């Protein structure tokens, strides 16, 4: 990873400029040209370093969401995960080391549609869904501080 | 800007901005809005907290943070706010939420996330957190991830979203 790519990750996980030429402004601040910034961002995206450049929405204000878990026999896990992923509202989905071994976040436009989605996921996945909606956040998301080696 | 335009803009940006010279203008042209309307609305959403962070969203795993542990805690109701605050102040902790217990199979009501280069690093960070904050009296469990099946932004505005179902939303190249 080159210096500009590292600087972009260090400086712009928050506060992306909202102006007509944001990539030009980022370049001005980091001593790079607009096209260098665009290429660096495209590369980071291409290499899987970035999920996206854009908003992280507030779960509570943007709609409804929950963290859900299933306990699935290990030999069925990949197949169940695939069926769960087929739902548009599922955005993170991990296998974790626990009896509850499949953990995913479900979002929906509103609470009613979230509950419907959870029922459909349970039906399609074939295992009971445990839903653990956020009660309170103690965390202010300022991005992730990467320790470059 | 009317509600449908707002929903369409949310749908257009929830998977990222385009990598054009004028990304807000590109979005505006796709949605039949002006560049100013798009920028003003995004600023409003940042001001009112609808957007909590606007920028690069990284994938920890590809950046070399291979170990990802969800550390869950069983904390009595009168202590959970205090412990949540303590955990959220630890450098290694990247998320800290209270969630409901689901008895009898799930006893944990506080969820934190630690990302580290490897498993041993994460376990050492957790041991330090427990020692420095006096948390050894509380039961916890560590759920390392061992496979990532899906990772993208929250899809709050969906194809099924009622108000959008009759209007087509163009899908530009997104980042």
C-alpha cells in the first residue's frame, strides 16, 4: 500500500468533503492530484481494503436493525449462510466460535418489515433466529485507527 | 426536498459515492436533483445524526486485522452503563452496545468488538482490558469469527420500500 492510500485511510474515514470536487480537495490537503486520489480510492476498493466511500447510517434513525444469531450444525453452515445472505437486508454475516455460530445484521426500512424479514430468514434458513436489537450504544464511530507496519 | 427524493438519495448512496470528478453532481443527475440539493441533504443528515460517519469504510480483514472477536459480557443492570462506558474508552474496542439477554440460552447483555492482527494479540488486549478496568468479576465469552459470509453497508432503503416501488432508481457505478 502506498503512502497516499495510507493517508486516505488515516484522514478520511470521517469528514469526507461535501463540495463540488471532493477528490480534488482531498488531494490538495494530502499533496496529490485529483486523479491520483481517484485512482488510489479505486485501487483500495479493487483490492478489497474498502467496503465503500460513503455514509455510515445511524441504525435507529435510518430504519430498523438487529443483530441476529442462529445455531446451525457445522456441516450445514455454508449452505444456511448462503440462504440467509440472499435476503437484501442482511449486511454482515460471520461464522463465530460458539453454539450460536452464525451471526448477521439485518436492516429494514421499519420495524414491521424487520420482523417480517426475520421470520422469512428463519423459514428459509431452517433454524431459529435469536434477535438481539441494540438497546444502547456506548460507542462513537470515528473510524478505525490502522497501525501501519 | 420531498420524501421520495430523500429515499432515492439514501438508496443511491448507501453503497457508496461514485468515483467521478463531481460525485454529487453525478448522483444529482441520476436522481433528477441539483448538485446543491444533494450536498445540502447529505450535510443535513450529518447534522441531525442520520449519518453518523461519512467517509472511507474499511474492511479490517484485508487490512491485516485477521482476528475479529465479539466479546460479550454478563453485567448486572445497575453496572452495565458504567462498564459500557469503560469499554468504549479502550483503544482496542471498536464497538460497544447493550443488547437484551435471551434467557435461558443467551445470558449476555453487553457486546464489544476487538479487531487485532491475530488471535493471541486480541486475547492479550482483552486480558489487559479486564485487568485495567477491574472486570474480572464479570462473566464473559469470546466469539472469534472464522468465516466472513457477507459484508456491506446497511440496506435500509430496499427494493421493497413502498414509496419507491413505482419509481425506478438508476444504478450507477458505485464505490
